[in-house]
C-alpha cells in the first residue's frame, strides 16, 4: 500500500514502533519514519492463559490508544499530514482529515467474550471515515467471519487480499520454507521446537526466524539454512524458490501464500483465537492442514500433499478509487 501511494503521487510518512518500525525503515529507507508510543502488550507463555492476560490489559491498552491519538494530533500539524491510513492502530485517526482503518478483524474472537471485544473494537473503527478489509466480499474468501459481518453498521470496503510478494517462476532450491512471526515468548518456543524437529526432515530447509536485527545473519546446520530475518525482495525470492511453507496462520502470511499459490502447513500461535479459527477454517475447506504447537511432529508435513493449497482470489478494486478519499473524490 505504501508503494501504491507513492505510485499515485502521494508522499507517505511512516509511523509505528518496535520491530514493525524497524522493518519498515529497512524496506523504505528513503521515507520519513516517526515513532509512535508502544501499546506494551504482554503475552502469556502458556497459551491457556492468553485471553486472561490480554483481557487484564484492556484498561492499559485504552490509555495507550489515548496517548497515541494525542501524539498523532501533534504529528499531523508538525508534518502537514492530509490523510491517514491506520493498519490496526486504534488511536491513529483525526476528525479533521480523512482517516482509514485497515483490518480483517471486524469481529475479534476471544471465546465466550467475543461479543464484548468485537463491540469495543467496532466502537473505535466507527471513529474512522472508512474501514478497508483486505479480502473479497463474497465467498470463497480468506477471513471468514472475522472480516464479514451480518450488519452494515460500519463503512466497510473490501479491497482484496494484500501482499508485497509476486509469484515468479524460479528453480526450486528448498523443499520446505519455515518462517516464524508473532509475539514473544511463543515465537522463541516455536523456534526451539522446529529447530529440533526439522533436523529429521528429509529435504532442504530454509528457516527464517523472524528476528529483526541490524544485520542479516546466515548459518547452516545439516539440512537447514537459518536466517534471522529477510527483507522484502529476499523474502519474495525465498518463497518462490521453496516448494512448501511451514508457518503461523496469521492473516498477513495467509494473504502472501494465496498471492503465491503455495501449499503450506500451519502452527497457530497458542491461545490466539484468530489464528486458531483461520487454521481450522482453511483445513475444513481442504486447503491447508495444521497442528497444535505442543503436538507438532515433522511427520505431520506429509499431510500437505493431501490438501489443495491456497489460491489467488484477485480483486476488482483499484487504488485510484480508494485513494480518491484523500482527494475529495
């Protein structure tokens, strides 16, 4: 989307925090980057306590969103911002300029408290002029009930799945690509498990740990080539050179896999209802198998060939039509 804005004559200013900001700086070194206050969400080591810990942090999260919005108002004046596109940052909006919220989570799954967390989320979404959902409106789609509500209370536009990656015909270099993402400590726990299990995999593996550091680090052990992280172009090449993919069932990753038409295996983050729902939905549709993190065995990867894999759903939405909001059209 940042590239699309540049291609249509806009001057994007990046604002984020933590790992996301560092990654964006590496991808777009020529753009101005601003730091926003972090939400400082802590995740449970035990997936069974994921929701309990998250719910207990809601008051602090609301305070963080307020701090974020106060800073955004200052940044708008300081940098003469004329429009906002917020990728799931609830406090990044302004009543005085066109503000868009991007999310696939119109409904926020938290078990028996889904009704509450969804309503809270929707209250914030209503503060924006529009809500862009990176999915198609009809079925089949990628987000299921997460991105499709029965009511029309929100100003929703379905903009089609988004991916920075492109499908290319490259010679196969790896039998399996393992790519990690998501919050700690679960990222590290999965890295430790896969590092052990994949030594028994009969094939070449590229393992991207998802740890963003100042310099790229590469190491080789037996059949596995390890990277701490990859930038966009290198990641695109690695995906296209890999036969199958082992990863989390996060929505961004799912959109990338669909764009590339890849077969995959999912290990959802323990306790994250959204990832568990998406993994179950895609398995039920006969597209991608999955396993729980504590139960995963390398032999599970043999199931991949029994499933269809993800396909590019396409979209009729044009960037010019979307960006018309910022030009008064």
